[in-house]
C-alpha cells in the first residue's frame, strides 16, 4: 500500500507490504520508533568527548607534555604542575558536554514515553511511542502528536475528514485538511473487516506525518514508517559538535607558538654545540619553555563562553533567550550571511484583508463600512421585495448597480475557497448544538492557506458569513440571518503549476450553477474577458506589498455542466496522461470569464522585522530568505519586510529545466548590478547541477537573495555551499521542523520559539522568542563575546610569553642550561591565584554601551574582517611580551647584581606587578569586579609570601632598596606601553572611541 511513498533523501523507493494490525507478519526488520537527538550514548560519551578534545593540536600537545613527565630523564618538576591544569581543562569540558547531553536525553525521553492506544483483535491496549511498530493500528486523540508516519484510515468526525496542526513540522500555524481512506471510513465500526480485498489508490491527503498534531476528532491510522525512516527525521541531519572559527584560529596560533618553542629549543642546544646527549636536552628545553603555549588559555576561553552564555540568558531585553550550545558564542560576532525562513520567522503567518478593487472603485480598510452597507441593502431589498417604482432616479440605479457588483464579488469570495468552519464549545469540537445554531462565538475557520481564512473572515465582517461546510455542501448566512445553501459540484484545488483554484456550486434556492475561480494575475489575465485595468491595478497593489488574487465567475447552464461533468469524469479515469487530460477539460470552462474583483491581503510581519533587517544590513550582513512558499508570496514578503529596499531592482530567475536554459538565464542575470535575486527551488537545483560555481559567485554579490519553493535539504545545501564558496560564517534562523537541517548545517543556528512549535529551537544553538531579538543577540552579545575572547586569548598568550622570555634570558645567562627559573607552586600560582582573576575579568570588558552598539551597527562590520584577533595583533602582543620579559629579567640582573641569590623573588614580584598593570591598560570600561580582582590578586600575593619562604625571602623584599628597584623595573616595562596607548587614541583612535568620547 505504500509504493507511492518515496522517502526524502532515501534514493529509490522500496515497496513494503504492511499487514494492518499484524506487525508480526512483517517480512523485514524496521527501525525502532525512537527519537534521538543526542550526539553520544552511554558507551561513546567519554571516548567521544576525549576524541573531540584531543583531535586538536592544542590539547594533544599538553597530553603528550604531561605524559613525558613519567620519564625520569625528562622530569623538570612535580607531576601536579602538568597534570592538574590538564585535568581541570578536561573536567570542565566533560561536565559541560554531560549537562547538554542529559538535557537532550530528558527532552527525547519525554517524546518517546508518550502513551497511545493500539487497536488489536482483543480491543485497545496502551503502548509507548517508542514501542510502536510498522503495521500497528494506532488511535490518536485530539491534541495528541502523531507518533509515526501513518496512513489515515478512519475518523470520528461526521464530515469524514480531520485537521492537522503542522506547526512542529513546518512552522505554519494554519491547519491542514486530511481525508481517510474511503473504504475503511465506510466501515460501521473500527473492528477488523472480513470482506473481500478492496483496491484503492492513496494520495498525500491520506497521510498523517509524524510530528503533526490532530486538531479535530479522533483518528485511526496504520503505521508505515518509524524511527530514522520518518519523513521528518530523514529531512534532518545528524547533530554535530560545532567548533567555532575563533577556536580554530586560536588553535592555529598555538601551532605558531609551538614552532617558536621548537626553534628556541634548537637554538639553545645549538649554542651548546649539540654537546653530549643533545636530543634529551632538546626535549628538556621543549618542556622548560612549554609555557610559551599556555594551558590556561583553554580554561579561560571555556569559562568565558560560560559567562557569555549566562549574560545572554540574563538579558532582560531579550527575554526567553536560551543558549543550547555554549561552545560558540563568539560566532555570533562574525556573521556574514544570515539565512532565514519566512513563515513564522519573518512573518506571523496571519493574513489581513487590506483591499477590494472592482476596477472603477477600490475599498480599503477605512471604507469597508461602505461594502457592508451595499451587502446589507442587497439582502434587505430582497427580503422586503418592494413593488417596482415608476421612473426610478439615476442615483438609485447607480446605487443598485454598485451594490450588485459588490455583492457578486463578496459572494464569489465567500464561496471560492477550501475553508471549513469548525465549532468549538467548552473545549469540545463539533458539538451538535453549537453547530446547529451556528454560534459565532464558537466558530473558527480552518484551511491549508491563511490567505483563504483571511478572505472568509473578511466576508463575515461585511455581512456574508460562512457557517457550514462538508464535502458536498456549503452554507452562508446573510445580514438578515437567512441561510443560503449551495451544493458543491466540483472543486479544482490550487496547484503550484496552475496558480489558481476553482469551484462549481449550485444555488439551492434558484438552481443556478456558477463556476467561480480565483488565482494569480499572470494566469487569470488570459482567462477573464478583455479589460483595461487588471494589469495596472495588480501592479499598484503588489507595490504596496499585498498578495493579489483575481476573482472571476462564469454562469453555466444545466446541459453545459452535464457535458463538462461527463468529460471530466472520463478524464479522471484515464490511466495515461491523466493530469494533462483533466487540465484540458477544466481549461474548456476557463474562457471568457467575467472579472469580478481583485483582493489584496497582507501577511503580518513579526514585530520590528524591518528595523532588525535594516540593522543587519548596515552591519554588513547579507540576508538570504529560504522559504517553501510560492514565488509571488516570497517576493511580496521580501518587499514588505524591506529585505529588498525600494530603490533595488529584483531579478526573478525564470523557471529553467535544462543546462541551456540555465546558461541563458545566468547570462541575463550577470548583466544586472546591485540587484536582488528571486529564484525557485527547481531552477536552483538545475543551476547548482550544471553551473554551481558561476551561480554562487553571482548570488554572493547580490544584496539580498530569496529562494522560494525550497525543500529542507535544499536549505541545508545552500548553507553548505555558502560556507565552502565564501569561507564566511553563516547564521540560519527558522522556527519549524523543516528548518532543522539548515540550522544544524550553519555555523550558528538560531531557532525562533513560539506558537509555531519548538522543534527548530530545540535543535538550534541559540533559541529566541522573537525575530527582533536577533539584532541584539548579534550586535551586542555576539560583538562583545568575540572582542572579549580575542582580548582574553591574546592576554593569556602574553602572560605565558612573558615568563617564557624570562626563562630564555635566565638560561642564556647561565650558559644555556636547562634549569627552570621558577619551580612548583610558583609556576601554577602565576597563572592561577596571582593573575587569574584580573585576566579573566576581561570577559566583563566592553568598548561601547549596548545602546550605542545597537544604534551604530556599522561597528559590527569591523569585526567581519577578524581584526580583534589577527596575525598583526598577535605579533604586537608577542613583541610586547618579549620586551617586558627581557626588561624584567635584565633589570633584575642589573639592579640586583649584589643580591643575585634573590633573583627569583625580584623577578617574580616585578612580573606579577607588570601583569596587573597590563590588565589595567587593556581594560576599556571598568567594572567594579575588575577593581576587586586587581586588589584581590595583589593581596593574595602579599599574603602568600608567608608561605613561600622556600622560594622568597620575606625580610629581603621588605627592604626599601627592594621596593624602589622593583618599582623602577615595573615602570620601565609598562610606562612605554601606556604612552603608546595614549598617542594612538590621540592621533589614530578606533571607531568605537569616537562614539564614547
């Protein structure tokens, strides 16, 4: 029963035989119906985490370094000086990963443990979602999530259909209509039937996809696909550990430092003329200068990420924001391409009727009361049926003519749709009494398109209300509470190819048969009778950002309809070219139709979408909109949201099907400059197949790109191509399950959480409640995280290079001996209690206030070039480190030549003071915790001197001579840098300083 179903991304469709209610008769094994979003399991967690840590040079180097201390010839000090820092780094990483995995496990367990009713020969039994098998007959109650991909067999709804909420799957809030298989719906009960086999074809309308929610009634379905074979799962990629670009850059710098370490070690041994066991000397020097690569760098950066994540969660201006991946907050500060979904992300998916145009007159929101009065006058005149007057005035004739025109237009809009009114009373759908009386307070409209709901809601507001509908009839209520009954003879649903939908109805009161049709202007222009206003007014309404539909009608005689019906039924029974034959028969009716009106609806944007997109554009971020919606809708939204500015041209990439057409269209596009691109998923696929490089090169030059009719896999493919072709960072924003692949593929995934569901937000790195929060997330938190991490990493490197330079000077003075300058606790204490707090306090530093960062998004553009952490800034800090380390060491040797035995105390004290002053020099905006950290570190050093008598003579450092000489050494090492900083801010200030002065 499921050869028709082709799994997305699964290659060739494989037929399977499903025994209804008898999963034990299956002829092959199927995956368990388990949802799993975890990266590891119990057995792979520790090996996986350790592998992800040690596959990078930085951590692998320190592992080898610590292991070398087990060899006696290589040992330079106590084992704890190497293993404690490494153990601390790994412990922080393992704990962080464990917390994220546990959270993910709890979320998955909640879904897998949901209980459903399974229909068996012995009645119904309860079963967990994870134990559902292919072939099970599952009963899904109202408001329950569909646990697997199923065929819809039966519903409790008397109209023979049900609605699904797909917000968790595609982010759309409108309900989707689903129909049960006709032969099983006709059965008197849900018990199994023993009649002879029946063959019946299935369509997409008979499916219940996993992740959707039953919105009306109770349904019974047979399970077809489970677990990893679910449609929604196959449209998503496996979760992966994202490594930020910043971490890769730091990893690259550590490789450079390692190169410097090897060079220095070789130079030292060379200056000894490679005497004795020189290879062991090289290893000892490698260990001696190992501080060149600071192990505390990883700890500081990881703890910094935790602080940034905490600050984001605590920001009251973006409430509800959740950081699900605390490893990449710096990515937010360097985004070059933002790829966003449309429905539910940029828009609310709530349509508002804005315009009714009749050719000679147009009605807007401020004149809808006139439409209402026309409808009222038509039906009050019909009910009163006054006698004909002799010689009516011209004004009355005009009034009646306009009223009849308005009435015909409103009536057509009220009938030409696929909307179903659903009655809810006290939480129970379709209560007989509520439906019988058509209570307005209990009625809600449901349809697969929010456009249609908006149109029907508008006809209700002007007096013509849709109060009832089933598969074969429709009821309208007039302003005088009269019920108009119509029989639905035929429905021609909207398709992407036809761009129109039609319906044939019979008015039960008059017997008149009318064919109504509505659709896009590009197709309706050739169907309606000649007129001179359609094209112009459609253009005017489209420029206002409205989605325009053309409405037309045609009256049919009984014989004319009977002839059409016979030909239509015959065409539907065709085995070959059925679609073409059916379309040909319908087109025979679509000629010389009477043009009634134009309707314009607007998809309401999310709050502050326009200023947010404007901010992103000014920040140098290019925005691409990837949507499954149709081309016209996507283009309108792009204009309405100001994704495409008013002074920019739009190139609509025409539909191409082969290499030649793609080549011609690419050439046409190449001739345009500063032009936004709109392209459909089908054309995109052809272009990427034959001209991937050329297309991406042209698209990346566009100020904005809109991809419509995009499949979830295509969205992820576009993200991947952008990363490969540009090397820039991408951020994907979405709200539905169809955005998960894109979110996971991007460098930084953001999920919008709200009424559209949580699937995207759970799979994302960052979850926000509104699209407008994205601006602050990037401009403020992303910018601060990146700049702070850059300053922190370079300062930690400077701190280590300083002590390594001092070690190099010390070794050179003592005839290049591999003897450590500082031992044991001094080495660990230097990078922990003596300097850790002031250095780490840099994670609180900021160059401008958050309000300024939001007001001037151009500040963000500076970060896209990676200047805060570059080879240039790295080299500057290396030179500073060499200068300060040499100054301190040589200063100590020169000024304290007579007290040479106290060289450790002298140089170490100067080093600590220099580091504290350098932190003060680096800070741009003081925070009270920074001051506390500086004073606390100084106090810790002074207090610990009592316990450091093994290394430092307390009586010696209390002398006046020691104090003034150490002060001079510290001053010489720091004062020139303060002078240079002043001169730079005076004559070549950075851009942010101009905003803070």
